[in-house]
C-alpha cells in the first residue's frame, strides 16, 4: 500500500515539498557532486569547476523563447562575466546534440551541460513541480547558482529575468 493511497493526496504533497526543502541547496553549502557531459560529449564534474567563481544557470529547454533570451543576454555580456573572473555554464536536461545546435545557432561562447537524468538538477533544487499550460508536472525550475572559487554557494537567483539576467547576476 503506497503512502499517498493510505494517507491521501494532501499528505503526499506535503511530503514531496518537505523532501524538496531538505535537498535544496542553501547559501554556504558546497557545490553538489556531479558528473555530466557538455555539448561536445566531454565529461564535466564538480571538481572541474573548483578554482574559479562559477555561474551555473539552469534553464528548461534549448531554443525556446525565454531560454534563448536568457542565453543571448549572457552571451552579449559574457565579457563582463570574464572580467569578474566567472566561468559560466548553462544546465538543462537537453541532449549534448541539442546543446551543440543551440550553441551554433546563437553563437554562445560558454559551455552547456546535459543532465538527462536530472541528477544535477535535483541536487541543485532546480527540478520540481511546476505549472505548464494549466497542468501540474515535474520539470526544470529556472534558477541561477553562483559559487565562489572554493565551491561554496554564494547566491541563488530564483526569479530570473531572462532578458536582463546578466544584470541580476553581476549587478
């Protein structure tokens, strides 16, 4: 007998929200351990990102209007990220091939990480329940995580302005 069946849907929702809050990263936490591939199929791990301040921006889907606006805004201000010492990575559950096409189409100068299993997205607290076209479903939650060079989480941007995201991160 399942928990939700025995205790009802409201109890099940409460438990799901509680579990999300437990695993959600907090300011001061270390970068979660992960191993994913980039747009070229190269393995990228958390250890590869340690040593430089890192921006991990999580977005739902390549080549959609909001995700394209966000990526192009970061592209157009990429020199400012570099001037401040940041390395920038986009993360979504799209395939490496989809990422490659997205990078080529919009001339993106930063790598995109593919997380089809959503392990990294879940570890970041960027995978969860959301509304899409009036339906509730599980999906990628658009967020940005800013880590210090030692891998400590310094800031989370939960309400991303896709057209002005660089300002949110750098401002």
